[in-house]
C-alpha cells in the first residue's frame, strides 16, 4: 500500500516483488529528487530472477521510482521509495539482481545490485 492509500495487486497466477529503497538527503540544504516523468524514462530498471528478466510494473504509488517520482527532501531527511515487479507465482525470488541503466549524453551508465 502506498502513502496515498493506493495499492498494487498481482494478476491471477502471479505475485508482486517489491523492492524498497531508503533515500536520504545527506546535504545541509533541501533537495528535490525528480525521476521518470511520464513516458520519458530517465532510468531503465530490469530485475533478473533466475533466468527471467522483467521490467517494473506501472503503478499509481506516490513513492514508485519507475512510474514518476518527485519528492522534496529536507536536510538529513529519509524517505522510502519502491520499484514494483510482477512475476509468475512459482518463481523463486531468493536470487535476484537489479540493473539500473541511464543514458547521459549518449553514454550509458549502469549499476548492478544484488537484491536480498
């Protein structure tokens, strides 16, 4: 369930994998984080579960990194954000890797995160 009282539900025969992130403004001044406005995606997220690679689901959650995220952070403030993925119900989720890709001025930058 999201902060705004909205929620996400998996289709029949599927389950949701929700990755939760804690984002902290480590500066001495306020900051605004704005990601993925509408159809224009700054970041591409893919989750590898076993031999399957899946993209995030679209949600209406305020804290969803994928769909559209904008938040203002006070100095030292921490907020929770999520990425929501839908996969087959029987897929084992004990070994997952998240790839985050961004194309900056024609140069791709990426990071691979092991999910626990």
